[in-house]
């Protein structure tokens, strides 16, 4: 998808949608872990916290999948499809962490992160991107962005990054 600067995410690096069979396989794995009562992967412990996550992702399939991952890890997920909808939600509701895609039409994720920090400076922002090498992402890290996840996002890495962001906020 186009970012705020009009660039497109590189093909094959940050797909805006995944083939249905990939999405189905990821959902089966998430559901299998949930049915088994498993909340860990390797050394990562994912404990239900009830913390509220604002998830901003323009791609319906990715948004739904990431929401399922976070819900399975015990988070209360509030989802938005655009940066402006996410900011509206952030101004109306208390959240513990924001997770946003970088490459979205209209307001991109970095612009959304900057605005989110003005609304709620203490709320950590995690961005999801296929553009790990972009200078603007590197310069935003530590100022507007607390963590960066690279697409395709591993479900356990997503849950772990959110947990770490929440723990760092409480520190």
C-alpha cells in the first residue's frame, strides 16, 4: 500500500495481503495453541494481561489475523483501519500500546505514531513494516516509535513486542 510519502511497499517484502492458504494456516496454528492453553513459544511467555492494544492496519486480513494473535495472547484489542480512525480511538479511549502498520493510504504509520505521541506521550508505539532500512523509520525509533517489527510478522514476536512495550511503560 502507499505510505504517507507516496512510496509503495516493495513487492515480496511487505505484502499488503497474504494468500488465503497462508492466512488459514496461521489461524489454525493460533487456534491450536489457544485450545492447548499454550501461551508460550520458546522462552517467550505470553500471559493474559487484559491490557488494551490499539491495532491500526489497513489490510483487512492482516488486521484480523493480528487481532486474533493478540487476543489469543490475552490482550483486549481495539482495531482501526486507518490512521485517522486510530487517532480518534486513541483520543476517546485509554490504551496501553499502539500497534500500527507503516504503509497505509492517507495517514501512514509514522505520521500516526507522531500524532499518537502528542495525544498520549506515555503510550508505546510499535510499528510493523517491510521497510526496515528506511532512514525515517530508524530516526523515528526512540522518539515516536518504541519498537519495529518486520513483515511478515511472526505471531509470537508480535505478542512478545506488545508485552515488552507494556512492561517498559510500567518501568
